[in-house]
């Protein structure tokens, strides 16, 4: 005859309690969640300034490379056509208005809609990018001009070494050196860009080479 044994019940309840306990162990306590959120917030605060600096550097480098490519294009057109070619501000006075690469048919080192041929135009950069030049890039009107041999020339026929500096004006004075790029056009026609904070000896504001 079968007899019901109550001795099995405690074992079943014990097993159920063990399962519930294991299930609860899979979650997170409020303290654990608060610690995790706090660590994430600290990491974001540390990473945010680095990301902003990287973004600013990247944008400034991109605009510098665009202007550098335009200057090289002017030199390339001059040598290809064996004619004078140049690059000047779109408004004739301020590099921040954008620039025009053109064939200088009347060799006056200044863009003229009636005489010269436009190679291409570049729209103005953001207002927080300040562009200033030395040498012929700072004359009135400013320009960069190449003869048919690819040498930079000034209005008197001499070699036109120059520097163009691009700086963000939306940063603090302490960050200005880091947020500055320069384009240097040597008397030989060689053109390069540099960062003065990394190369202060040769990345000078005035080109003399």
C-alpha cells in the first residue's frame, strides 16, 4: 500500500528557494548601477575635451589642405601653359572671402574678369578661421603668382617667397598655437604646410627660404 511521505516537501521547497536565489543573483543592485553610471560619466568628461580638440584640428587641417591644393594648382597651370597663373582672394582683398585660381593673361598679378581665365573658385571658409599672409599674400591686393617655370613672382619681377597662416579665432590664447597652420611658399616654388606648435624652427610666420 502506498503511503504519502511528507519528508519530500522540505526538499522541494529548498530547491525552489535555491532557484529563486540564483535568478536574483543574475541582476544588478542599485549601488552597482550607480557606480557604473558614475564611471561612465567620468570617462565622458575626460574624453569630451580630447574629441573637441581633435575635431577642431581636423577641420583646420582640411581647410589648410584645400588652400594648399589651390596654390599648387595655380603653379601647375602656370607650368602646363607656360603662362602666368595665380591665386587671389575672391573679393580682391581678404583671403577669408574665399579664393580664385586663374590664368593671369595680362600679368598684373590681380584677377580681372575681362582679361583673365578662371580655373576654379573656392567659397569662403567658416568665419572662425582667420587667414593672413606675408609677402605678396599681404599686399594690396594680395596674391600668389607663378611664372611659366613655376617660380613665385612679385610685381617687380623678383622671387615671391611668402607665408599664409590659418588660425581658429574661436579658441583661447593658450590654444591658439595648437590651432594654427601655415602654408609656406619658398622662392624655389616649393610649397608645404606645417604646424608651428610641432615645428617652431622652420614653420615661421615669415618665409625667407
